[in-house]
């Protein structure tokens, strides 16, 4: 998984919407969608929520404490 995919997953885990993630990272919303899709595929997840769970379990992303 790429650094950007992990960043997108971490922000999603913190509750940010795709539009907010795009603004935070300075990228297009479609890029956020693409990074999330690739992260899901890399993790073998069927949904974004499942991808978040797997990434947290594997300690690929930090848990949002905010």
C-alpha cells in the first residue's frame, strides 16, 4: 500500500468525507476515490469500512483519537 493510500485511509478513519480528505491533501476528490479503491483492492476488502478495519488490525494506519 502506498503512503497516499494510507493517508486517505487514516483521514477516512477519523471521519472525514472524501471531499474533506481531498481538500486536506490538496488533491482531487476523484483521486481520493481512486486511492481508496486501490487500498481496498490491496487489502482484499469488499468495502471501505472493511478496508479501514483491516488496515487498523494490521497496524498500517493509526487510530484516530480526535
